[in-house]
C-alpha cells in the first residue's frame, strides 16, 4: 500500500489573542475528556488548483464554523505523515497512504461564540478548547505527533499574547 499517494492537505494552527492554540476533539474518536489521541488542529484537503492559503481559510470555516482569522505565518516545508498500517485502505476514503501538509499559523480575529462546530451536518469535532502550544504534541494520535512536535517549535513565536489582536 506504500504505492498510494499522499493526500494534499492544509493545516491551521489557530491562535487566539492570548497566544493559546485551538484544539478540537474528533467526533469519531472514542476517548475520555482530555485524553491523548483524540485532539487535533483543523486540517483538510486542498481542492484541485486551489491555493493553500485559500484552502486553509475554507477548511477553517467548514470544520469550526468560522473563518475569522488572518494568516500570520507558514511552516516553510511540506510535512508528511503515513497512516498506521491498519488504517491504510480504510481512512481517507482508502485512496491515500497519508497526508502531505502545508501548515499555517493564523490569528483568530473573532470571538469564541463565532466557533460553531454544529453548523456542519456531519461535524468533524464534538468539543474544542484553547490550549498552550506546549500541550499540542501530547494531545495528538501517535502518527501525527512528530508533525505537532515540529509545529510546537516552528510556531512558538505566535504563542504569545497579542495586545492589538493581530
């Protein structure tokens, strides 16, 4: 199955004005509140011929019900992860071996009430919270943890309070 391609994908590291990062619990991941593995950052596929910066704002709106954010940074490299063997052929519609991701740091320009996980008829997430960036890797599923380790370093400069909101 390693001959399957990687799915082109964008990821959103959404920071609030206090410098905390948005994390959401996958609706289809059975786990206890706060347990590792079910929490992640918004991410999603890039449509054919879609600019990644456009895609990340579209994905935010689809997954959290709001695109009230501005891009404030970008990880310089595409990052990839492979699905665990038991998920290949099942997850990601069975068409991909994993994902090739372009990650963006964004500043949330709205208010918490703008975040609406219930707007999609099949919501990806069932809970969300603001968390310190340092917690991010420990919340992720094992196969995504290396990417979250990279993002925790790459985006550390955005994990600070922003008095102007920008």
